[in-house]
C-alpha cells in the first residue's frame, strides 16, 4: 500500500482542525459524530490547537498520514518538528481574511524545507469572502518568501470545511454548494509524492514528538525513513552529534483514524509510535546500523519571554493544591521539558526557576495545565529576553496585523506608537482597515486587553516574532496603579461599593483576602492601600440616605493571561487549582517601603 504523509498548516482559526475532522468522517476513519483532533480540554475551551496530533485515513488503496499542527506562533516549535517528517503541506487560508502573520510563519518554515504546498482556500461561503483576492495574496506571499518556481506553481482547492465540501474550481460552487471532500483527496494523491525508502535498508527512524503512557512510559512519535522495525528488536539510539547508546523496542503502534493501533512491524514511509526507550529525545535517530549517519538535528526558534517561577508562599498557600513543594514543581517542569521543546528552564537556583518560552500564551497554557493537575505556584512579571550580539543590545521584535473598523484606527495607531511600534502598511476594505505594524515584543506585553477595550471587542489582532533587533529604548506602558488590601479577612460589599469608584475591582463580596493582595487597580495610576473588610458604621440615628441600596459592578475576574498582562514588577501572580490572585512581593506596607528605599539607594 502506498503512503502519503502530509501536515495541515494555517493561521489561527482558518479552519485546519474542522477540515481535518471532516476528512476523517468522510473516509470513515471516525464515526459521523466522532472525536475531534482537538482532544485536549484546553484546546476545546479556547478553540485553538496547542499540540500537534496525528491521524490517518485510507483513500483509494492509499494510506494518508495527517498531522494537524497549531497555528499560533507561540506553539511554533510544534510546527517546526512536524514539517521535517512529512512530504507536503496543506496550507489553509481563510478566503475572507487572506494570509495572516501565522500563515507567513508556517509557510516560511515549509518553503525552507523544500516542501511543495497545496493551497486550500477555506470558508468561501463567508459573506465577504473574495477567493480571487486571497489567491493573489497567497501567490505574493510565496514570492516574497523566496519560493522556487516549482513551489509557486501550487494547486488550489476551494472548500467549506464546516460543511465538508471541496471543489477544484469556483465555477463548480456556482452550480452546486453540495458535495464532499473527494476533489481535495484526489489533489493530495496527485501532488503529494509517495514516500520513498526501502524496507530492505538498515533502519532509520527520527522522533519528532514525544508521548507518555502510564504503562509503557515514554513514547517516541516519528517517521520511518528507511528499513523495517519489529517489536522486540535491539536498536541503537544516536544523537545528532553521533553519540550512541543501546535500547530495545517493546511495542509499535501505527495510526488508524485517531486511534493508535498495535502492530508487529512497520516499514519505511510510515509515521509510527515506538515504546521501550525511556530516555529517547526529539530529533534522535533510531537505527540498527552503527555506521549510519544520524539524521540532522531539529532546530527550534529561540524563546522570547521569561518569567520567574516560585513556590507559592502566600498566606493562603496550600489550601487548594496537592503539589506545593519545590521538589514537586521541579519534577513536573522536568517532565514538561521532555515534550515541550520550545521551553527552556534554568534550575540553577533551588527556590526560583527561570522559565523561558515563545510568548505569553505558551507559558500561560503550561501554567493552566499545571493548576488543573493540582499544582500551586507563583510567577513574576513576564519580561522579554534582551541579549547582546556583536556588542549591540538586541530584543525580540514582532510584526502585528490588526483588522479593525475604520473609526478605531486613530486610537490603535496612537496607542501602539507610544509602545514603540511603527506602521509599515495600511489597506482599507470598505468600512474596515488592515494595519501592519512592527515593534518590540515589550510593547505588546499588557496591550491585548487594552486593545479589546479600544476597539469595543470588534478588532482582530495577530502577531509573529520577526527576530531579534537593536533595543528600542524606553517604552510607555499603560498607567494604572494597584489597589492593595491592608487587612486579612472577608471582603464586604459595602467596602467594595466605595472602592469601585476609584478603579476596577478584581474580587467579589464575601471573598477571602489577605494583607498585600492586589484587589483592584486605580484608574489614576497611583498606588493605593485599602481595607476591603471594613463594614458600615452603625448608629442609633437614621437619616433619609442611610439605607440606599448598594450597587456593585461585577468584578473583573482574573485569569492567568489577564494577570500576566496587568501585573507590575513588584507583584507576583499566585496560581492555585481554584484561584488566580495578584499580590505584592512584600505583603506589608512597611516591608514595601523598605524595599523601595533600598532600591533607590
């Protein structure tokens, strides 16, 4: 049986997973109401793909291995590993939005590896869809990214992924909106080369992803480049630098639909899972011939953001979590490093671990996963990684593309201008405008919530890291101060009612607070200490305005991402299974004053 290996790449929310799910259902790989590729709870809640996942379908006596990849640049390391192991990509582009920052990011990686993409213009049923314009923009992007003539001569398929329909031309849609995805499958068989490699050659397998099974331990997911592997054989594991160690394959799994199926052997061309090698790492080569040169290492883009990760030592520490000690946190982070190659962690200090990741979302997803597993921790304010290159101080820069109604463009350009961003392009489509800007990652930290407010929730903002460039100097960020509790106890509605005039409140009535906890922000930017536990003074005298009803504005609930955006340099974000709280590093006012005095000396 012939094998084709493809990956599905796209910008966030352009329909990768929906289209993959439809392919699975139509080929009978999963039931009509079967599982989605986005099986992780966090993925389902957020509506984004975080982890690359494998599936396989059968069509016309051909097995098509499909890898669904994330579209968000924070999870770019997932995309880079996958692209090394496949033979072509389906580039999904929204027919209304056209190419977006992550489209550029994933396409650039594919073209650099010499892959020849198939372009799928999706969501052509959108009211403002313009497939011709989108196709033209895609071609421009190919040429801009240095595609060869062969790569630029890409096949195009038009699709409505949600309905499971694809056609080779737009004219076919004008006659009938109904159909299936057979035209797309035919294009895949026509344009994706069949896998090469001989089952007779010495074994050559490279792991591009890792999994974990409670019974089998660590699993290596990868591509068979040459040879045959059987359960029970002894193998050599080679690092990219040539260092070799021995191991034994205990089990092999192949993919059918979304299921992993145990098999006795697998041959060149397959994407499989191997169990039995507890110390296997991504990028290592498994072989049976010690003379074989290991496959090239898998390179991953450098992290851009760093946070300090600490044991939770707040007055409420240990109330919610099962895992609260430094040793437990360290073990969990070490386990994460095995599968999350975009992450770097410095364990040199026994109490404070330094986490470096690809962006706020990359770190926030790890923290959210850990809190759901029962861990408690604290983190410091995220900071961008600034380093020196050839004696010049450099920092990460990002390209930002913003789609907004025209009326908000002045506010957005002004806000980003003060944060070090420069406009590079602007296109008007009817009542909306698309603005392209470039500036330091530092300028985006803490801006996303402000953007939602400035555009009344109607704006779409996406960004991608363009690399490290000379340091941009000082940046003016949002000027709000912290409203800090001076007491420990239960917050009372009467106090919060008085405090809400001064800014935004993060807590509700009857919620427990402690001294030093940040309970809100002040709109004028000054630091303020308040007592949210103070009740109303009762007297024997009654006056006409005494019994006015208290009207509380609903509190602004803190999430991990919100907390990371709004926290100040002298604060920690406390994360437990049931709560996200903001607190001062020094809980008492006198300790804060001392710390401030020592900083200014």
